[in-house]
């Protein structure tokens, strides 16, 4: 996948013009670079189209501890769009990343993000038809709410066609 195809995919998934899709893609990658460790951002960037690598690898330090709300606000500010459009477009970028990189690399990326990000990405393992959560050393992810004291109620999610 090249940079143009990546942007086209984001535009198609989010239903926005290519110019906005490019701005939102770059803003999402730049914000993701702030949230991931520098090593993970570099590893992920190596599998992305050459035209987009610098957006992911430009952050210094990385791994800032912020959640989804702050992530969306940063993307919104960088792209110059309202938060509603950013919230609608970030999943399109994540889904396109999932298509562009290996499953292992996508799992590694998700393992560095809090659970609240799981709802804005394509289910891990979807390429093989299985859904699972990323493995993080020292944490049991075999059940959705293991050790968190929440009710064990199933969540129904709509699956978006690829």
C-alpha cells in the first residue's frame, strides 16, 4: 500500500474528502507517535507507506500517558477540524493501519494503548476471523474485565465492512 492508497482508504472509510483525510491521517499518526514509545513508533513507521513515516516518527520522547479524549482533541487541533469529525475519522485511520501492517505489529501498537482505544480500531485477528485482545506482559487479558471488578456483561459491537 502506498501513501495515496492509504489516504484513499481513510477517505472511503470515513466518508470525507481526500484533503481532509490526509490532514486527519497525518494528525492521527503524529498524535499516535506521542502516545507510543519511540521504538514502537519506529517499528510501526517502518511498515507504513514512505510518505507517512515522518508523521509517525517525528515525536521526541513519546509514550505520553493520555487517553482517548485527549487523543481526539490533539488530532482535532492538528487537523483543524472539530472533535466530532476527528472522532469519526480516527477509527478509519486505525483500520487502515491494520490493513497496512502485519498483525503482530498492529498488536504491538495496541498493547501500548489503554482499553478505551479498543473500540476505535478493527478487532485484532480479524484478518483470520478471530477476535482477541493484544497481549501485554504481566496482564491477563483472557477475560474482558479480569481483575477490574466490572460486571461480566457481553458487549455487542457492529462490525464495519472492510
